[in-house]
C-alpha cells in the first residue's frame, strides 16, 4: 500500500461502508414511505427533518467530539445511527419516522465532521490533494453501491433496513481498531452569513439553491419514479446513473470553470440542468428505459456539479487561510435550503403530481441563472490569476465542516 495512504486506510474503509449504508437507507425511507401510503407531503417532511437534524448537529456535534475524542464520538454517533433503520422497519409511523430522520441527520453531521477533520488534520500538503481525490471517488462509489443494494430484497420487508443497520455498524470496526493517532481537538468555526453574502452573493445563493433542489431530490424522487411506473430495479439504476453523471462531470466542468469566467460556467450549468429537468418531466414514461437512464446521467452531470462551482466562486473572493470558515458557512446555507426545499415541494404535491419536484427544480435553476446574469452585467470578472483552483465536492457527505478537508488548506503548526 502507498505509504501516504496507509495511515488513512482504516478511516477511508469506514467511510465507504458508512456511505453505502446511508445511501441505501436514504432511498429506502422514501420507497417504504410510499409503500406504507404516506402522502408525498409526509415523505417530504421526513426528508426535511433529516436536514434539520443535520443543521442542529453543525452547532452541537463539535462539542461532543471535543469532549469524547474522535474515535469514541464516532462510535457513539454510528451506534445511534445504526439503530434508527431498525426502528423504521418495526414501527412505520409518520411522526416517529420524522424524529428518527432528525436523529440520523444529527448523527451523520457528527460522523462526517470526524471523518473529514481527521483527514484534513493528518494529511500533508504533498498528500492532501491526492487524498481528497480518493475520498471523492469513495463517496460516489459508495453512494452508487447503496442504491444498487436496494435490489437485494423487497423494500416492503425489513431485510433492507437490517442491511443498512449492519453496514453502519460494521463501519465502526476499521476506525475503532486503527493504530493511527487521533487528531487534536476540534476548534469551533464561527460563521457570519452577512459577511459571506457580501463577499460572494453568487456562491452563497448558489449553495442555497443547491440545498433547495437537493433536499427535495433525495427525498421525493423515488416517489416520482414509482409514480412513473418504474420497478425498484430500474429506480436504483436511475439513481445510480444520476450519481455517476455527477462523478464523471466534476473535473470536466471544473476545468471549464477554471478556464473561463466562472460565472458563465454557472449560467451554462444551471441552464443545462433546467433543460434536463424539463425534458425529464415531458418524456417520463414515454421513452425506453435506456434513454431514461441517459436522461438521469445528464441531469446528474449538471445538477451535482453546481455546488462545487459555487464553492469555487466563493473561494475566488476568499482570503488565504479563510477557506475553512467560508466553506463551513456555505454548507450551513446549503443545509437551510435542504430543509426548506422538501417542505415547498411536499406542499406543492398536495395540488400537483409528484413531477412538481422537477418543475420547481427547473424554476430554481433558471432563476439562479438569471440572478448570475444580472451580476455579470454589473460586476467585472476577476482576472485569471485572481481565481482559486476548482475543487470537486461530493454532496453525498453531510457533515458540518466537510469542505474543511480541502487541498487549499495549509498545514497548521
């Protein structure tokens, strides 16, 4: 094994197993809720509670990690998160599921804080970029695997919930048995959203829009696909194609944004994403399954790359050494949007069919693109030497400080 990766092998292995379990559980919750005849509104609220728990975790989890240490805190969060799927399978109650999703969001907020702060603290300037790339690949592979695991058993039974619980529990083993030295205590980050907006209105608004759309997508898309007549197998293929589209496109889109005015790259991505969402609504159920999967791949290509470009746009205006604070603020804005988005769409589903999630997504993408165009007309672009380097960001991880693990971050003596 490469010596630069050896100290992180246990941590990366735990991360992969953890993400596979969480990816399976997230989609399973929506599918099972639909099977239990939960309304689209309730399923959307269940999704919103996950991000509400995550939002609360951004403020409280660092205290727990600081007090208990990384390994013991990881064990506590993972143990609690592994119990939630089991309770879901035993008691299909709407209110209980909302509470459980809030608890799960809180736990994963702490889990990813531990993982990514550990990676960032222990990596050197020479290994950080490569390690970040490896971590990104693990994110996408594990998320895809989590979707495909839905084919093992019927979502109407308890088997998949048990499997999700097992995966989260097993993720404890590599990390708790590691010989690697724990990083120092976490230092809390203070975020000033007003200053963040003044510094980069495009980056701030973009992350909020991504939250609005992303929170709804992961919660309600399985409902839309079921309403469209897709089997569970084809549903998992759709979600996997969406994730892979985002994975493949990260660096080509990043290259484009690095070699042009990044704001025009955002306009391009939002326009293509809105077009893909409209096409998806118009042709759902009217094309072959292969064309439908290609549409999912195209949607992921543009939808899952927008967050990374918005982060890069904000970092273009960030002073050296402030990347962690800015990135933490952007994720906080994202989480607020991810709470609001499912509430908006689940309410809209009371009056319109489930396809409304893609209609509102197209509206949000289009409106954000227009917002950027207005600022392009008013504000001159940065010079190439003033721009920061694009860094791909995986939205699969949901932690309070995930972009703290950033190749631009300098070692702290």
